[in-house]
């Protein structure tokens, strides 16, 4: 491609409204342009990357035995009513009526459509297992679209759905998909973690998120420094190791009129924060026990997903209001504690190991100092209630935990029978009786992968493509003052034609621009290999080569250039 | 691909509701399944064909210098309001509101979106010409979706838009696109015609439709037997050759009480139909002349598109009602004619050559026989008013016209400044002044191409793919009784692996089915090359080969099979 005949559209300035690097660079490099809130046009440079990512995903899915289909964007409401999600999905599900006043949705996902297809198409256990995928446009009416294509309303997704007669068969395909996803993100050369994820309200037995590590990520990813343990923060188990120390001081009731928070308490009384405990009051799961106290170390954060799994705690978790607390316990939220508490308490594992610690006294303006379990108060039920923190021991006993920000680019999920039961998708089993199909689903946010790759790999000059395979162009030919030098022009044109004929995805900067502008543009869009042709070098039989990733420059003998590129261009 | 691990889904019976062959065969071969009215799921066999067609189109568009982009399916109403089509487009434009109550449409086409993109992206004449395309899902809320994916509501389209500073530049790109489209349909090996088409209300100066010839087509395609003249029926010029004969009989007023139609008149009075003329009354373009008579030979059909181009005739054409006609002329529609007619008449070219002909007398129940121009009535204005018929002379003077049914699969169009003017898309011209951009647009109905290819190429056994390049699989391996013959199984498995490793798109029928079922299925989905492996043949060192297109069978020496396939498989 010649830049003069291309819609190149790079920008020198960073647009004001772009908050994250990938959004800024996708705008600056001319990959995307906003059309309306959460809706983007993909310009040529963007489409080239997008299609390359799509093809890698397609190839790896095919290798994994998945079969491509294509389902409509527009889906009839009846299917969503059948699954129950017409009611449950909320305002992100865009609903509309057609000219005949029938209800439809713009598909944010395709469980309903494919379950409907399969229940009509598949009748016998002999036809299973089956794993079908599509690469297709989806729509989610985000309340606050942001970060460019990372959280847009319209996006491209690869979604796959597998169908089985047994859980073992589902597990097999799930394992294959885990490997396929690992292959995809390894082939894209991204630093990612496959983390255990919460299966949440969908039920289902197993789920992994594929997270690309990047500072701007919206998720916290937890992983061990020494093993392959990885989980998202909601799920990562917090273990407490060691023994509880013996009491050393007597319990004491202290006036703390100005300490309404742990921070104030710690500051005013010069206490180590890990010797304090905070008490959070949440609604109970039953009417008999309408309030439950959750107790954590002062420096720890409550993990709501974990807490709501406790049988005494209402799911979803809901905090009690101040008036209710005051009425029941007789003190405000700044003075609560486990001593003389009139409601059931659940304590975090770390709290169980504390000694000589400080808690609210359930009397406004007072705390108990030097509390000790069993001596001063009975040990309540122990549960994993908190978010892990950097340096916590890994739950598998190997190494310690690190927490990094991640961008979720893939998610695999054992759905079980949620949709097949609701939609009566059965096959005839081996025994001749109807058998409810067991399902898995597997998604990759294709447009989001493009953004995540940039978010993880860039520098002050622009995008660095993690793999030559997804660079919009692999080789840039940058001739210096071509329109004043016949030898430069001739060599550049010949090189362009030769590389094109070899199938190399080459961009030839034939604009009448200063070399500095050309270099900046090629580095901005991240072309991995740059060939700079100058008149003097050429006269010496040399060509300058610059590697975008390493930043290294070197001179290559003219006659060895093609061999050098063949050796170094990996796409 | 092994059939046992594939969603094969062929049907023995032809579904009742499928009226055209392509729809029947796409259902029977397991290419598509209906989800709702005008909405289809594409099963694996269908997707394979669809993606191959997409890739051919993409390759040829790229060769023609067009550049791929991707625009959203969901488009803001503001852009359609700006172009005026929010009002004009009618109920096929699906409109809806998002969660913020803003108006949007599901894009049936993208002129507005791309004009908006270009007016923001392009500022100088130096950046033009530019030709951008996308391959993307579109939606048109058809009042009566039919013929499967041929006229569905959701469909895949390749749409391109070009941008220019001059008409000459537009013409250049238009010519390139004409050639690109010809290349695409030639590469698909389809029998098609590029026909001149009416530019209609959009204005614009030139337009060609690409029509695949097939009996079930909804359009009439006219072309010369001896030249490359081709036009759609709306546009094809009807020429009248020869001289008018001299009058031979005296004009006569005849009672024709039971002849209200040309058919009745011809039958009751034994007249040659080409010696009769019919008179149609339409609304005039001005209030001064509210009614206009259009006069055609009894055996000819009015061409409404041509008629409404006449300056006296209202555009769009509208027939006058019976009461108005009676009030003005004094006779009913069965007795109208050009003699003593109180309103202006326009006659078709053929009518001008008639002599001794019969017309209504403008008196109920009476006709004039043996009317002659100039002797009995002045010659009115002559105009091309009729549809051409088979055997008419070609307007270019070479050969005669043939009419066949066609399926419109592509359309290229010189839009001019319709959208750029309405949406104020200008660039700075060479003289520094703003210049309204000139546009062209170029569409291929990708999903429709698949149906049209089948509509044109099939037999009683199923689909015949016009080119190996778009067959879902190019080679079928059909082993006979594989599970009872180790040698058959071993050879089949080895062949499968070898072909796969060579990149051949091979399907291996490893089902435990009777050979007849396998043959029927492979012929139904139209695999062009079938390799049949039988135990006896194998023992003789031979493999049976069957060609789907020619139906020919031949024995190939086992050792020559790979070379034979390499020679004959064209994809």
C-alpha cells in the first residue's frame, strides 16, 4: 500500500476526550473514529489489525475442533422470554419493534439463539459433542460507554457454544478451549493470565477469565509469584497462616470520642492498623437473623462476592442502614465491635489470628483495647471474607500473591443446563430417554483484544505491536527525499514491488513529506520493521533498518536486505 | 473435516415453504436455517461458502485499489435527518431509540455514515480520489421477506463509496469498479450481465446492475444476441425500424359492444393484434394538462419508468381513474383512442409505424377500424414508451434482443453530489475554494450471491458449485464400508491427512452410513470432486473419482490420485 493512495489519517495531537492510552493511540494512528457515543468507524489501519486478529482466532478455533456458524444480530424477543432474560437482562439489552410491531432485541450475546437452533437441529446423543462459534457484531447499550472500543456499545465478538450429554464431555471441551485461548493469546504475544473467575448468578461450575495485564485494566488479577495459580480478585482465596499469639495485656474500655474510622483510631492512639478490627453490618439471609456482623482486620477490604456466599448473609449482599444498626446494637457505625454484640458475627480468617486487638465497644465514643479471643469473647465462625493483598501467601502454598490490573479479553464458562433447561433443549440419550443438553460458552472480545494489545505495548512514540502477525503493515519503506533522488526512488519502487510480490504486507511512504514526519507516522502506527533508503547510504551499497520493538538501528548491505527481512519479519 | 464431527444437517425432504430452488437447496444442504421471518442462521456449510465469497470479493476490491473500513450497524438518526432520508426512506428503515431515548436506525446502507466520516476526515483535494469499502451486516425491514437469503431482512453486503473532486475522476473509479465487479463474477464463474440501469429518483448520471441469469430472478434483463449491449427492462431502449405502409382501406366506425379489451377485440373481429392500439390515460405533469394519453401497440406493454421521463407525464407515473376519464373524454377505458381525443397524446415509436389500425372511438361500444396517420388523424408526439420484447432489434444496431430473468447481485452507481451537498461534505479545491465532493457507490449482496450461484447452477441431485473456489469443500472422501475394511479405512485416513496437510478443503465422510446416503449427501452439498474408496478397487490399485459438474466417473491409479487431484482441483 502506498500512503498517498491510502486513508492514513494520523493525528499529531492527542484528542482531549480519550482517557486511556489505547483509545488515544487508536485515534492518533487513524485506526478508529467516533461516530456517536460508543459507536466507532474503523478506518483502514484499524480494520487491517482487526481482520488479522479475527483470522488468528478463527484459525486457532478451527484447530481446536470448533465449527464456524453465523447467527443474526437481530433476535426475536420470544427466545429471550423463554430463557427469562427478557426480564432479567436490564437496560443494556436494546429492545425494539419491527414494522409489524413484533418485539426484537439487538443481540448482546447468542445463548438463546443457538440453544433454539440446537434443539431443532440435534435429536440424538450421537450428534454430540459439538462446539459452534461465530465472529460477529454485537450490541450492548452501555450506560457509560468509555475507553474507546474497550467498552463500546457495538463491538465484534467471537462467541462459541458447546453442547454435551455429560459433564465429563463438557469438561473435555472446556479444557480444549482453555488451551485454544492460551494459544490465541500466546500467538498474539500478549502478557496474560487465565484466572479462575466467579460463576456468579448464572450458576455453572467453572469459569476462567483471560486477562491481559495492563495498568488501565478495570479488573484486579491475582497470581502467584511461583506457581500458575491465578484468579480474579473476587475469587482469589485469602489464606491466613501462622498461629495466634498469646494475650499480653488486659482488655480495657477506652474513650475514643473523635475516632469514627479505623484511620482516625490508628492515628489518634498510635495503634498498628493490623491490630484493629472493623465491623460491617449486612442484611441476613433469613428473617430470624436479619442482621449479620462481618469482621475484618482494619487494613483489609471486604470481598462482597465471598461474603454473600456465606449461608447467613443475604445474596446479593446489602449493607444495613445506620438507623437499623443503632436500633439493634445501640451504637453508631463508628463504634461497633465483636464484644457484647447482640447479632451473629462472622470473622475473616486473618481476624481469627489476632491478639491484643482493638474493636468498637458497641457504645458510642468508646473502644475496647487489647481484646483477645476466647479470653474476652468467644471465637465466632471463621470465613474467607476479604480481598487478598499483595504479598499474601498463595492459596496453593507456593509463593506469594501479586495483584495487577487486567483487561478481560476472553471468558470461558461451564454453563451447565441453565439455558437448555429453560428452553427445553434435549436429545435422545443412549437409553432412549430425553436428556437435557449440557452447555459451555466461550467468548473473546475481538475489538477489545486490539485495544488491550495496544494498552500493554506502546511507548511515547506510539503503538508497538506485540506480534508481527497483527501489525497493520509489517514493513515500512521510508525513502528520504525520493522526489529529488532518482536512485532512491528507483530502489524504493523496486523494493516495494518485490516485497508485495512476496506477499509481505508492506507500506510504502511515498508522500512528499519530511523524513521526520514519515518516521513519526510509521512509529505511531507501529510498523515493526522500517527500511530507510537514503541517497548516500545507497551509494555505499547500504540500507538503514530500524526495529520498532527494540529501537535498534543497523545498516544492512543492499544485496542482503531481502534475506534479512525474510529472516526477521514474522508474519 | 470429518462428517462425524461436523454439523452436517442435510435434509431428505424439501421444506414446504421454500418456493425457489436456492432456498430449497440451502435448507436441504444444511447451509441455513430460519430463525424468524427474514432472519437466518448460517450453519457451517453455509458459512464456509459465505466466507469464501467474501474473501474473493475482498481480494478483487483490494486489487482494484479500494480500501477496507468497517462502519457500525447502528447509526444515529441525525445523519439520516441531514440527508433527508429519515423522512424519505419508508418503513424498510428500522428505527428505534436507545436507553437514552435517542433515535437510531439499523443501517440498510451507509451513504450517510461514510459521508459524515469523510467530511470530518478529508480536508484537501490532494487526499482524493479515495474508494472505501466494507463487508458488513445490514438490515432492511422488508414487508414480505422471501426466497430465503435472496430477500431476507438481515443480510451481508459489500458496500463501497468513492470520493472525487471531478466527474472525470468518478468516471475513472466507476470504470475500475465495473471491471472489478466483472472480475468477481467471472471468478465465481457465473453467467451474468452488466446491464445499464435507471438512475431513478437518486439522480446521478450512470448506473449498472450486475445480474446473474436465472429463471427465478425477479428482474428482466435485456441483452443483444450479437453485441455486448445489456440493460434492465426499465431502461432498454425499444427501437422501431422500417417505414410506415400506405393506407389501403377507408376508416370505418364499427360497433364493438362486447370488446372492452384488446384481447376481446382481436378475438371477436379476427384482427392481428399488432394492427391494434391501446390508449392509457395517466396524470399530467402540470395543472394545464392534467391528463395525458399514452398510446401503444396492442401487443406491447407500457414501460412506466420510460413514460414518467416524458415532460408532460407526472413523475412518479399515476393512472387516471375511470370517473375522471369518463368526465373528460366521454367514454370508458375500453373504448378510448387517438381519433377525436380531447387531451394531448404521446405515441410509442412502434405506433408511429402502424397503418390500417384499430383504436377505440371515444364512444362507448365503438371502435374506428383502418385508421391511418395524417390521413385520419395528425401524428402526435413520438416517444419510447414500451418494454422491449424478445426479438426486438438491439438499439446499437447489432443483432436482436433477448430477455432473460436475472438476480441483481451487484449495483454500481454514480451518485454525484446528492449526499455531499445535503451533508455539506466539501474539500478545499486546488484554487483554495470549497468544493463539493462527487461520490460513487458500489454494492454487492454477498449473501445473495451465494443464493444466486445456486439458483443458476444445480441439478436434481443438488447444488453444483460454479467454481471450486466457493464450494464448501473441494474434495469429498467417501470410503465404502470403512468400518468393515481395514485397507479402506487406512487408505482413507491417510488420504485425508495428506490432503489436509496440503491445505485442500477436504471432507471425509466417516459416518457409519450406507454408500448411497454418503453419495447423495456429497452431491447435495455440491462437493466438486469425489473420491470413492472401495476394497476391491483398492486391491486392484485403483480409486474411483467422480466429478460433480460433469457427472463423469473414472478410475485413477492409486499412486496417481494425488497428482490427479492437484491437477483438477481449482482452489
